[in-house]
C-alpha cells in the first residue's frame, strides 16, 4: 500500500505491522511497544502512526471487524523458539492478516456467551 505520509517517514505497512501489532523490535526480538514507542522508533509522533494504521487498513477497527486472530499471532511471535526469525514468521502472519475476511461482530451475542461462561466458572450473581 502506498501513502505519501508513509513515504515521508519511510514507514512501510509490513514494518509498522511488525512493530505495532506484533511487538517485533528493531533487533528482531519481542517486546510490547505502545504507540509512542513505535512512533519514536520510526522518528514520528503518535498521530502519524495512528494515521498510517488507518491508511494501511491496520487500525483497531479493521482488526476487530476481521476474522484474523491477532492475539494468536502475537503469541506466535512472542513464543518463537530460539533460532526462528520473528520477521520471517511475521511475513506469513502478515499474509494471513491481509487475506482475512471482514466480519460483523455480534456484540450482544458475545456478551451473552461470556456471561454464561462466567456463570459456569463463578456462579450466578
């Protein structure tokens, strides 16, 4: 994806996805990074990063409304065994993310299912 803002800051969609969503550090390690840390890494500010996430269709709204399992992807990167390149792992994850279909969320249904599960575990309140 092309973006004038991204070109100005030298940020590509894959690199931003790796840093912001997957927590891959510049040296290929793993560490949760908030938007301000990611912005510093790319020599930008949080507003630029938010805009690029939207421009690249990687903002939280898009992720929540897709069938891509971000939590699973984050765990895969976090738990990568020694000798496995997180960046190479991220290429396959990024391809899955880009191929993920949009979906509608049934918030009421999700809350009802969660409430039933909580009752099983914690009992009725």
